[in-house]
C-alpha cells in the first residue's frame, strides 16, 4: 500500500483508531527487535555498531534461548564488543522475553560485575516500559535489583554472592583478572570450586543456561577446565564454543565467519571492508605484545609457561638487530607440509663471521607444496641465499621437484631474472623425533650460537611453548632446526641435555654498528 493510500485511510479513522494502529505498529517493531540481543541493541542504541562477528555472537545467544544448547563459550580479542553484547544487552534481551527469570552476572571483581549490572538497569529504565519491564519499588541496590514481575539481576564477583539466590542464566565475564591470577594454581582452584559447589547449584531446573566470555590465559583456566571435563558440543560434549581469533588460523578449525587463513577479525571502530586498516590494527597489537599475551588475548590460544625447551626471556635476549656481522653463507630452510594442512616452515638466515647462525626471516604458513616452494624461492632470491636446506627425512624427490618447478615458474613470469642461478638444494637429515631434533638447537641458543635478527613472534611462540608431549607438528621449530643443522653441521651431533629451563645465553657480545648486509635486508 502506498503512503498516500495509508494517509487517505487514516483520514477516515478517529483519533482512537489511529492511536491503536500506531500502537500496534510500535509493538510489532518492538517484537521484531527481540529476534536476538544484537538486533535489539542495534535497534535501540544508535551508537551500537554492527559487525559480522557480533551477528555470529547474537545468533549463538538466540540459540541458547531456543534450547539448542545450554552452555556457551565465546572467545574474541578485547575491545570488539563481546562484553557489551553478552554481559549487558543479552541479560536485558532475556528479561524482555522472560521477565520472571533471575540472571547472575559474575566477573573477577565486584567493580566490573557491578558496572555490568548498572548498565543493564539503565536499559530497564530507558527501554524497559516498551517491553513491560519495570523496576520493583524499593529495588534500589545496584548489586541486586528486581523487576515487578519477579525477575532481576544480581552482579557479584566470582567466588561469592550467589548462595541463597536462584539463577536461570549465569554469565561468567572474565573469571580471571589477568595472567598472574590465571597462572596461580590456588586462584584457579578457587574459581573451579566456586563454579562446581556454588554457581551450578543455584541454577533452576525449569530454565537455565551458562554463558562464558574470557581471555584464555591458561590451559587449565575456567574455560579450559570446563572443556576438559564436559567437552565441546561437536565432539558429543556440552559446550558450544564460538572462537573468533584476531587472525584466522586453520589450527582452530572452521572459522565461524568463514575467513581464510590470515584474514583479520572486524573491529567496531574500523570499517569491515577496510582490510588494510584491520590488519594494521592487529599487527600493531601483535608487535606490542609479548608472545604469550598475543596468543592469549588476541588468538584465544593459551600457551603453557613451563616445560618448553627454551624460555621467552632467553629468546628475548637473543634478539639482536645491531651487532655488526658479515654473512659467510646465506641459506633458506624448509620443513615441508602435507597438502596444506599443516604449517610449512620456511625460515631464512645466515652463518656469520662470528660463527653464529642468525635468523633473519620467517615466512612460514599453512601452505601447499606449490606455495611453500614458491615462498622459499622468493625468500632465497630476496636474501641472496646460496643454498636451500630441506628436511629430507620424507619426500626427498618431491621436495626437489617442487622447488625447481617454482624457481622456473618465477623466472618465466619475470619475478626472478633469467640469469640468476637457482640456489643449491641440499638435504638435511635431522634426528628422528621432534625432541631429539630440537634439543641440540636449544642448547646452541643457550651457548649463544644462535641469534634472532629481529622479533619473530610466531617462531618464538613455538620455541617457548612447544613440549615433547605436544601432538602437533611445529613447522617453524623444524625449519629453524634445519637451518642451524645446515649451517652448523656439528649441531646435529649434539648431546641431548635435560638441564633446567635456560633463562639466558651463556655469552653475550656488546652491540656494534650494523653491517652493509643488514642494512640491505632492512634489519
């Protein structure tokens, strides 16, 4: 019906009829907004910025209400809207649907939990009448307030404040204050015991759900313990997990946004289509974070603090961008991947006139054989490498064929000049078993025989967190091991040591002026 037709129709209605129609239209709009918490937030709050990841979160929260699952975990980087959506708009939306229900919003401290409760109360005061939500007379407490229809919100810190209170929806918003809190065994035990002995016992049988959002600081943090004990929904367990890392990575399985490896997560203050700005934002966060913090905060991928071959502190001390050293042999090392499923290690470096191996480049990624061989050839050409070392315990002929084919293709396409000779391809037969291969190279680091020409976040993360019990295949560790074995063959004969975790190299030279080679490669 056209606007003019509607106007003509309204002209024949009395004031009461017009009011009734307008009221019905407003009610229809209000009902439409209740499709999920994100739709509600977008419709009521003009400052709420919709982004694709918030739509995924909103759909998951709506699925909780429909009863598709009753346990939900959400992992995202900080400041992308998850807490506003889950710990503020979701409770208001739930109360609009079930005004008799009680909601508990918990966090590591009373202040944060109270702030969430005050925000929800503000929504009730501003938007509640539209959904027949009114505060109970005399319900003035900020920590615990009720609605006229019986529901309400209690906001308390994890570990206290729920005894004697019924709960239909439990929201756990950052149960661990920071890394130090999460790494304290006593603190983690306190959280686990509170959840088991107190929080779960307050849930009501008619309708209940638990929604958790947190930074994954530790493998045995709140989320880690729940997943270990109850499992993921897709594996026959109980918890639905929405994992949205800052940078998509196939190691986390299918991405909820359908992103490809390396794609950035949207941000509420950056246009979704501005890929360059998004990548720059997350790259800056990565650059200004220590290795473990980046993986915890941005990637939702907690890394163990103990039991690794080398420490973060040792790797930090091995970073050296200023010592003058002349390359004696420049090389690229490859740890091939299988069918693009694993990370192919492609690392560059050189043997200096000081007898050390200097790592200068890491272009490792999840790649097919065509991709990793091309990446290795490009790196070899850019650095002037004279040799390409390949881990030949498996697939020797395939590796050589892939490298030669990629070099010829790059020359045919003009990316590498035709007169440039292809580097020598040399096999490195590393010791069988990840631990047997990596430990001698870790010992070379302790002896200050290996240095890093810059900050290599992913490479350092593998070295400082990988343990012999890990089932995955660390491509960057293998590639850097191959580089050291190729440039210092005697390292491959090194004795396996089981000393305490080293904290610093045994020798250290004072920084000197950069060499011409280092200036040429931009280090």
